[in-house]
C-alpha cells in the first residue's frame, strides 16, 4: 500500500493537512493489520513503514512508538468543535458536561478509525500492558486539552481545580463509553463506532449526578 | 541495605506479610534513590536488586518493571477500608463519593511512600512517558477495584455502568488531588503526604456536583 494522491479537485489549501491525516490513518491501519497477522509483539516500526511505503524516520514524524500507532484514536479536539464548546451557553456543571459529551462524541465520530480497527486495538490492549498504558496516556493528553477549554468556557483559571476535575470526569465517561461499546459487540453487528455509546454514557453520568441522585 | 529483621516481639501471624511489605518499600526506595543519583534511564533492575540485597528474580516477585517499582503508590484497597466503605450508609451519588474520598485518603495515608520519594517519582513521570503510563495503569487497576466496591455498596451489578462511572470520577479526583499536592510544594515545606489534599479535592468535587452547581 502506498500513500494515495489527494483528490485532483481538492483546493491547494489544506492539501498538506489532508495528506498528513491520510498517511497517519494508513500507518495506523497497517499497524492493526500486521498485529492481526503476526501478533503485536512481532510487529516492528520497520515492518509498518515498509507496508505503507515510507521510511521509519517518517513513521516517527507521526507516532512515537508502535503502541501509539495502534491507538490513533484521539488527536487534538478540532478548533471548530473547541470553539463551539467554549462559546456554548451556561457555566453550570450540568451544562458543561452536556456540551462536553456532545463535542467529544462528534470528535470520535470524525476522528475515530474504522470500528473493526478500534475493536482490534482494544482487544490487544487487554493483553499487552504497554498498549493499555499508551491508550491511557492518550486519554490524559486529551484531558489536559479539555481542562483548558472548560476554563475558557467558565471564565476560570486554566489550571483551576474545577476545570481539572470536570475534565477528569469527562474523560472517565469517554473511557467508560468506549469500554461498553467494546463489550457490546455493536461494531460487529452493525459496524457502528463508539460515538453513540459515548453519548449515552454522558446521559447516564448526568442522571447519576442530577438533583434526584445527589442526596 | 539488606532486608531488616522484623521486630522480635511481633506475633508470628502476619510476619510474612509485614516482611513482604518491607521488602516492597525497600525496593521502591532504592529505585527512587538510584534514579536521583544516576537518572532514571540509567537505572536497571539489577542495580535495584543489588542495592536491596535480593536477586533480580525476587525483584520481579514484587514489581513487573523498574517503572512499576518507581510508583509503589497504590496497592489493593485493604479489606478493612473496603468493608467500611461497602457497609456505609446511603447509596446516593453524594454519599458514595463522600465515603470513597474518605477511604481513598486513608488508604493513601497508610500506603503512600515517603512524601519526598513520591515527589521525586512524580517529577520523573513528567519527563518519562513510560513512567507516566505506569502511574496511569496503576490508577486504572485501583479504579476496577473501586467499581466492585461501589457495586457492593449500592446493590448494583459489578459490571454496571453507574459503578464504573463513579469509580472513574473518584479516580479522576484522586489524580487531581495528587497533582495539586505535587504542585503546591507542601511536601517540601511541611513533609506532608498527599492524603489531605486528596480529601480537599473530593470536597471540591462534591461542591461542583452539588445541587447549587448542577443547573
């Protein structure tokens, strides 16, 4: 497999960004495919690079390790989604969690790899501690981004405790949603990604924290 | 340094458990000390084992890696604390979070290493991704334990969504408390461990989720 050319009709602007996203997706897909064929322990950065037709040096421009390439689940929250959240109405906990759930589900919908690839990555993470650790570290990086967004929305300091706690609560909810999607078999039955399940987890969280439950 | 003999007056029962805890603590302390002297990257399992006077094979009975030995922060929640929580009153979200905060702070107070050692481990984690990942994976293991305890307390299924979400919320709060303790310099000024700061984070969380804030 080689890096495909972008669409001929694509505007010059953003072409490089699109090509980068595509190479990233191909490296991720090749990592999952090779792990399926050979077992993750046998896969090397050289094998992945060769499969995609790039040099190992190029590989390291995209991912710090084969573990990171296996989980290409999250990138930075795209600016459009970040703005939508930061400019949303209300600075109460429930409004913030509701809108966080919204943009995170949308983010997953757009950024997540093929459901079957994600499913395979999660199965490997269950058996390989370094892969699980990489997944958790990626969640931690997203959590730091979210704390900044929450602070912007609520007008609190970027390193404030409230923003940090809510970001942690939101990522715990994302992880729970992905886990439950993984366990449900929805990917196999209907080819569905985790976004809808994450949305449901935020609904469950808000019910759990709602006035009726907090007593 | 060698493994010290237990107190002569100690009852025979529990002697092996105490000795194990002590060896574990010594391996942890030696890892932190060697990392200070040589830089964590240079430290090997052989060096740590030699320092404590045990074989590398014995090391691996206690920790799977030098990263894990650096963070000996959490073990399993002790049965006495687990029972106290599971038998506590109330199954509402606020009561559960209040009592979780209590037993987790007590657990940290008893199980946490010397404040200066923890402080050094956290500083290393900031610069070494594999150490941060190990810390997060240890938090994840505690989170799974907590979900079981919450289910027991609330009479819900052990793999239920509510128990999983609340366990995730609690561990996000613990991580935030430890981080803020690390940033505050309280360890240097007063030799204080993170337990009290974790207690404060749970108070902040409950205020944030309380009826006044959820609107």
